[in-house]
C-alpha cells in the first residue's frame, strides 16, 4: 500500500485512531520472511515510532499464519551465493532490535501458525494475544539452524527446562500450552481475536504513553541482549545447507554425511 514516505508490497500498513496496524501479507508462503519483508516491517515500525499521533502498534498476519520464519528458498539461495555479502541481507534488514527499542507499545495479534522467526517477531512485542487455533514452535534445529534470538527473547518468560525441550525437540505446541508456560500473554477464541486486540488497546490506553515507554526501557535493561551475528555460525554450516535442501526436496536430512 502507499504511504507518504514508503510504499509497501509485502505488508499492509494502516493507521486507525492512533493505532498503527502492520499485517504481514504473503499468505501463499505462510507469511515467510524475505529480506525485503523484514525491511518493510522495520520501516513500518520506524514510521510508527516517529509519528506522535501513534501510541500503539499491532502486528498480525494474513490467513492461516502469523509468520513462519525465513523464506527457506531465499535463505538457501543466499547460502549458495559466492558473494560473501549475500547473507548479510538479513543482518541489515531484521526488525527485532527496532521493535525492542521502539518507544511505542507493541502487540502481536497472533492469528495462526507462529514459528521460528515468526515466534521471534511475536516474542519481541510487548504483549502477545493468540487465537485458540494458533500453533507455536521453534523448528530451526530440524534444518540444521539454531536461533540466536529466541533464547534471549524467551529467557525470563519460559522456564529453562521448557525452553530446552522446545529447542531440542522442535515440537509444535498449542496456543493453550503456550499460554500455560508463559510463551504468550493470552489466548482467545478465534472469532474474538480482533475484538480482544482492540479491547487490549483500550486497556493499555488507561496508562500514559511516557510511563509505558519508560517501563519498556527498564524491562529491556534486564532482558539478555541478542546478537544477529550468532545466527550465521549455524547458517554457514554444512548441516544448514543439507537441512535446507532436504526441506525443499521433502526428504529426511542426512546430517551425518553433511558434517563430514
């Protein structure tokens, strides 16, 4: 959609009554992140943060998914690119730090599948409201990758024993279980997600924007710092290339031979 300072193609960006709405709009790929999509989210957050008329930002997805992590076809293409700078397309566009340090209150309104980088996006928001049918997971290890973001983002929210289980098994969990272990804030029936999100906006507005911004700053100080650069240690491994190829070819990855 058009904006006075930015044209968006992979998100829908609207402003309603002082609330910015960012809807990820790649439904055919289950809202998987391309480098360009990361950049659009990052720019939308920056535009919202710079607008004094906006005090809350809501992020959601289109159709069956909230977001499902990096577009694996694009990731493999960049891994196999002989240009050593290719992979840094993600490092330069990832929006997570921008969301974390945004002065506005952020809400993830989770409409469906929320895994990998999608879970990182939801987790870096201040509040997470999920539809009952939404599902969550950290599947990176299945394709030879290790998220450097989620251990930091989820530390203090989810117990270490549960975190280890989710990381090591890559198991998909329900919204109900995600709420139970502290992964998300709240679960509502599917048909009430939008209404509850709007209600939450009004609840938040009973407090002052400056107070909320300061609380966000205080809480950020005690949350472990994450480094995007750590992700490349796994991305550049033979296991990552094998895992991504196997995923694309719909076969089981052979990590034993990939690491030799």
